[in-house]
């Protein structure tokens, strides 16, 4: 009888890990506290719920996250397969219908005969059993307390989600479809602002009332998910170089470049819902309605979901984990997903993929698969296991953590293309029987 692996958490990382483990001939007991208990941010009962954006970022290999996705495609990632199946128009980005995406993964996992789903909160586990902790940054207090008994150091930070609107409530006489620099299909709805409109919006935004955060007096906000109102308080021009950047966006009806542009991205396959790009927020719901309705074209917008801010938790990866995502002092226990200190949907799933492969290899008596830092997946796992600084922070995929080239290439796009092809060649050279 094949040994069983316990996977705690049916988010992106947990589902990816479970899929990779069963693919290699082992059984999985997958534990998920929903629907009995939801975190502060989760709403759906399905697995692999996307809490924040519906975008998995760029699909182009000269983008770090695009390269990571392509590496994962070559390694037969369930999460990327689901995203490709459930994608919605988003230019060069891979964005998905979040409900169909979660439903697709839930169906794949539920119908897998080698996966037993156990519903209910897990607050402890046997460290001698093969186990993957993939409970995400919203890990329950009970399990966090148990991890503390294992001398695992935790770190807290906050991130936020953006609002979602009904398309039919957007004034299409004011907004226009377009892509920045006309690259790709014109999939984004653009809301142009002149200088007077922007200044009025900005002044209301920085003075708007925010929802209280009770857990900490000092809030550590992750830069990649910074609330729009926090970003705005850095200065009146900050948003003009960030999510409201007008560069490359011309309204073809007028030929005019606006002072600022708010972009909306399709959120579901029918195209009936759009989210406000870059507008993660902790404003109260009433203030979101008041202030965001000042955006041209959104005066009568109907919000189907307001933005929220929530606490995230991750462990001190370098103190706890090896680069194969196993614990240094408890080799049967692996971690995967954002609880390890990787940041982002794709990065979370990628760590689940590698943890799943490696726990299966361990059960087979094989050495772990440790990709070199010439690959994005190897560089990311190496960051988690080998970071040597004093301030371990969540990390997105980026070319800065990849081993540089021996040759100097001044053109950044060309340099990234060479780096990407080098990484993909290494992944392609992996011998599939050797991975198993």
C-alpha cells in the first residue's frame, strides 16, 4: 500500500502539491477548513480561491512572472493549466474568471481518486508523518499557535484587495477601451481624468476614512499590495507614476493624453464584472463608494465587492526551511505557498509544485529536486532557503534573484530574453523519470 501524504490547506499551493504528489503514485489526505470556517478574506467554498486580483500577471517570458509560469507549464502545473483554461481578455497578462478558475481546480481535486478531502480546521499535526503545510498567509490562529510550539518564527504584514464593479453601471460614453501603447488587444476600460478632476479625486482620497485594524498599532504593509490611499499619501504625483499612469494611453476619440487614467480589467468570462486595477484599499465601504465614484465614468458604478485589507502571516523561511521547502530539523514536514515568504499567486503555486515533487521524491528514497538559480523556480526556492540578510521579506519572482549572465547585454529586454531561454532550456533538459 502506497504511503499517504497529508496536505493542509486547499489553496493554490496545496492543490498544486496534492496534484503533483498523486501524479507520482502517492495518496493524499487534503485538509481544508472551508466551508466550516472561513478566513477574514475568503468568501467562496471552492478550493484555490483568488482573494485579491484576478490577474496572474504577464504571460510574456521576458517578464519574471511570465517566465515562472512557462517553467511551471513545462512541469505540468495544475494551477497554470486551470488559468489557461479559464482566462479572460487582459492584453499580455494572464487574468482569469476567478469563479470558474476555482471551480475548475476544485473539480480536478475532488474527482481525483487518490485524494481524500477532509473538511475542518487543523490545529496540530504529527511531525513524523509526511506533511505539507500550505495554509497560506491567512493561516488560522490555532495552527499558528501550534507552529509556535515547533519554534517556528512568524512575521506579519498586511495586504489588500481591490473593488469589483458591474460593467453595465459604467458610463461607456466617458470611458474607452484601449491598451497601453496599443500593444495587444484593447482589453482594458480606461477612465481618463484631466488635472482638475485628478486633484479633486486625490484630495478626497487622502482624507477619506479607513476601516480600523485592531491587531497591531504599527501596520507593516507589503509594497506589492499597498492600499491606494497609503500610496497617495506619499505625494500628489505618486499615483501618476503608479496605477494612474497615463503614459501610452491615448483616447482615440479625442487624440488627447489624459492627466491620469484609471484602468479597469475584466474579472469574469462573460465580461459583466470589472475590477479597478491597482486600487487595493482599506477605505470604509461608504468611502469607497463616495471617492471612487468621482472617477470619470464610475459616477453611478455598482460595486459587487468592495476592497478589503487583511493581515497576512509568513514564517521566517531561511531559519526554518531548506530550499526544497522541507524543514531543516523535521525533514518529514514541508511548507508551501505564501506562508513560506513567496509572494503572489503564481509564486505560491510554484512552491507547491516543488514541495509536492520533493516530498514524493523523499518517499521514493530519491534526493530532492533542487533547481539552479538560473531558473526562476530555482531562484525563488533558493531565496526562501538561503536568504542571508537580517530582514526576510516576501518575495515576488524577479530577474534580480536569477544568476546573471557571463556576457554583458545592455538592452534589458534582450538580456531578459537570453536569461529566460537559458532557464527554459534547463527545465526542458530535466529527465521526467528522474523527477519522479
